[in-house]
């Protein structure tokens, strides 16, 4: 049968880069940078460093063994290629170090999917990704941990997930290339990619007010990030535009028990809130379930709106109203910024902000 497009040349379709290939590429990048003199680290610390499972790591190491870059010496793997010049020198800026406060397996599913998508996009354009998980780097005084980290990884592009002002100011003072996934602290001129939380929460306030909810509550964690501060600003802007509207802010410690106790306390007051905007998807689920346990019907007696989305919210009944970002679009934006940073070692202090999509659900 003749082809319906006879003039098109036969081309290979784009392939998704496997996690095994990405892991092998990350190890090659370390070898080029000379991070390991004679032997690779043991499997367990190497798995933590690359944030992959042991079967994935072993498959990647087998790939490098077939290439002749490493070889077994007893129970350890010794380096072969670097001493014989088998790895051609490349720009070490192809290595991207992603700083995170928690291991991937401890992160929410949506964050995990986001980072996996980002790793896939970066691998597709030739960047090897390594993870560095160290709560000390995210502490109020991160200097010692960051100094040690940078000394061991002198040539890399730094990407920080969930960073706060102390870390950001440390990188800024040392003129190191850092891309912030999230929002920067006040007056910190670093490039960043984040959701436009201010506009999102301003819209959320308008949605609740249009539904007749003039007694509102904003629920957020005590350990706030700059994006959470922007959320509060946007929500207050919507409330301030509406005469007679009231706003209460519930700051909890992240535990369900504490959040529920705050809800019980506010429900016992005269004229409790009827409209709730909740930061973090898991806490929105807690608020919705606890209100129903206290015999508040959703949305007849109380409305619950989540600022964030997560996969499990697709299975709630009633369907939770929420905002959802395009994860692929977000990852592409981060990837583009990383590529520019790798090429120029600098990037304008621009804040890239993406507006999420409002999912009406059944709780508003």
C-alpha cells in the first residue's frame, strides 16, 4: 500500500530517556569532573547521592562496565576509563546538582513526579543530574554545609528546591550560579521559577467571595516559604476589596492533630468561617474531612479550596476544588533556565511565574 505521505523521509521517533541511562550519564559526569580518584563509592551512598534504587544503579553500572569505564575489584568497582583517557573532556557545567531538603521518597507524589519530569527533560538535552539531600543546607545557618558541598562539587549548575533566604543569600554572596525552584526572599536577585501564588490566591479569594462566603480562613503551615507569603498577600488583596469580608489565618505545625484542633477551636467561635483556602494538598484533604466529621456539608455549609494539586485529589468524593499546574510546562521552563545558566554561567534575576488552572470540583 502506498504511503499517504510519500515525500516524508523516514525518521526515528523521539525516545524517553530511561532512568538507567540518566543514572549512567550522571556517573560519567562525575568521572569527567574527577570526583572519584580510584574507586566508586559503595552502592548505598551512591544510591542516596543519585536518588535512585539499587536495581537502577546496578543496571547503570553494568552499562558503564560494558563501555570499559569501570571494572570490578573484589567487592568494589575501580575506575578504568579516566586513567586511560577514555572519557573525552567535556564542559563540567553539564552536571546539574539539585539541592533538596528531603529524599525523593519522602516528598509528596506531585513533587516527586515534577522532579522526575525535570530530570527527564534535562537528560534529554544532555545534562546529567545528581541530587544532594542535606537538611543542614536548608537550615537557618547553612554556611558550613554549603561550603563543604561546593568544595566537593566545584563545577556544577546549582538548582535549589524549597530553599529559603539564608541559602539564597549564601549563593548570591559567592556569585555561584543558582536557579531557585520556588520564590526568592525579599530583595534577593536570583533567577527563579514558581507558580504565581499571589495571583492564584487572589483569584481564590474572588471565587469564594462570589459564592457568598464573607467569613474566610487561610490555612497554612507555620514554617512558611516565600511562596506562602505571596499566597497570603494575594488572598488578603481579594478580601480587602470586599467591604465586610473577614479573614482569619490558621497557622498549624504540619501535623493533622494540630490542624484539627485549630479547626475545632475556630468552629466553636461566634460566626466561624464558611470559606477555607488551604495551602498544601494534603492539608486541604485534612480540612475537608474534618469539617465533614463535624457535620459541615460541603459545599452547602462550608467551602474548601486547595491552592495545590496532587494525584490523590482526583479520587476524593466530593471532588476537591483546587488549582493545578501543567507539570510538563513547568519542567520545560526550569530546563530552559538551566540550559541558559549552563551556557552563560549567569542569568538575569528574573522571576518566571506560571498561572495554574482552576479545577472547580464540588467543594466550592
